[in-house]
């Protein structure tokens, strides 16, 4: 096969879907890494905040500003962020699992369309 005109449209479509899904999975992986980093930051900040005295001077970032806040307020904010990031992480893990299954299905369909499927032998 020297040109794409010889490849059946069904095979071209499967290959395009496979490439698109691969790109989506790579983007999802990058997003998941960012969420994991944010989650770790929130966990570390909560841990450090636990070591601070109740009346310690604490500031939190709000945009370009640093505002004085109570330990309780900052702890609540961080706990909420930690929960949100944890939920986002779990959602992305489920999306990854579904994407991997779909990728395997598309690969198998592509192999079948190309006639390259060989049945494994059981010994």
C-alpha cells in the first residue's frame, strides 16, 4: 500500500479515532498530573498548618494580594480544596480507565479491519 487512497474509509476512520483518543488521553494525563500536584500542595499546607499555634499570624493569597486570615478559616479553605482536588483526581482516573478500554477496543477493531488478528493458542 503506497497511498492512503488504497486504505478503506472504515480503516481510515478507525485510525483517526485512535489518534484522536490518544491525544485526548495524553491531555488528560497532563491535567491529572496538575491536579495531583495541587492536591499534594493542599495536603502539605494542611500538614504545616497543623503545626502552627492557634493564634499564629497567617496570610492567604487572594489573587495578587496576601490577606491576614485565621488559622480556622485557612484550614477550612484548604480542606475544601483538598476534597475538590481529590474528587477531580478520582474522576480523571475513571476517565483514564474508560479511555484505555476504548483505545484497546479501537485497536482491536483496527487489527480486525486490517485482517491482522491472530487467535492466541492455549497450551
